C-alpha cells in the first residue's frame, strides 16, 4: 500500500511543480522567499490530523519531529531556488538523481533497514532514471548542482528523521509536530527585514487571480505532500525518494506539452538528444516502480503465509 500511496503522491506533486514553474515565471509570484514562506505557513492546516488519534509523544520525539519540519522548509527553499534558476525538467531531474542516494546513505546509521526490505533493483532503476534525466542536458549545471546537493542532503535528513518519529509514535502524532516545525521554519523567514518586506509587498501586490491559482496549487501540493509522509510511515524514506522519479516523468511530459501548446506560459528547449534520454529515463522509472510493486506483493504474500 505504501508503494501505491507514494506513486499517487509523486504524480500530484509533479503536476503541482509544473504549475509552480509557470507561476514563478510571472512577475506577481516570482519571489522565491515569499513563495516558500506561504508554502510553509499554510502547512499549519496539517495540524488538523490531530483529530485522528493524536497522542502526546515524548519530548525527544517532539524535538526530532519539530527539527524535521524545519529542515523540510530549508530544503524546500533550495528546491525552489533551483526550480527558478533553470528549466523545470532539467533542475528537478538533477535533484531526482541525488535525493534518493543521499537519503539512503543518511538512513544507514539511523535506520535498521535503510531500504525497508524494498527491492534494491527497483531502487537502483528509479535512481538511475533520475541521473539519466540529469545527463540528458547538463546546461547550467554549475548554477544548479550545488543547490541540488544541498537539497538532497537536508531533505534526506528530514525524511529519515520523519521515519524515526513515525516508527516510534505513529503517523498522526509525528505529523502534527512535523507540521509545527515547518510552520516555524516558514515564520523564521520574517526575521530578516528585507525578506519580510518582500513577502508582504508581493502579497499586497498580487492579483486575485494569482492568489487563487497559488492557493489552489498549494492545496494540490499539500495533498501530495501528506501522501508522501503517509508513504514514508509505511515504507523506507529512501524508496519514497527514489519514487520521486515518477514526478520528474510528469514534469517532463507536462513541460513538453505546455511548451508545444501554451508557449507563452512556459517554454523549454527539447533537443532530440534530450527527448531520447528522457524517454529512456521514463522507462527506467516505470521499470523500477514495477519491481517495487512486485517486491511489495511478494513480501506481503510471504507475511500472510
């Protein structure tokens, strides 16, 4: 079940990220600090899951969950800077290769089973898909690579800490304090005067239509994010990160379609070499998902017996 939930989550986030790239190209919504602030601040609604069986964790678990939420916002900041700095299908694909590897390495000393019993072949195929996406077009590599590595390290640590908390106290109790940490991380952006001014100036200057589409997209992204955390509570965070290759398939297809049908919204360059490489990467991601699903089915059947 965790594999299916993770797949649905990454499809929703992939759709959301395509629209994020469109919005970041518009004058009213192109400030990354303001974008990340509202993304994190609106995550406070996640506290509502407390209605579904919340129990107060130990102070240590509260601290770990809260720290994971703060680290999540920091990683999101680097994620969106990279998204703004380069084409969506290029920038996000770079991060798609590094993120699962970083998460797996961080999980080794912290989790008893870094891959959670998942298929090593499936994990390798999906991770390879992310790297093939990356090598398909290395334009602006120097500008994006440091951001990608930073995002992968911080995001990987956040995911592993989430898994530790979920295993210890359950999804609901862990997610409440993770959400509070994310909200606190977003609020900390207000401490810097120049950022605070940009956040509120952009909020006042944006049109009603821009605000509507931003909030609608945040709702879609928020649903995908919650499903990611549910998946992490069920399976290894490294496996869930590797499944992010699916979101890059959606981004590839989505940006290609918009470039062809609505170029005034978003325009990216797709050379023949890039199209072939990204098609191969898509095949690797799909093959990896099949292997993971097969592994989960075999593991489930063995448990039932």
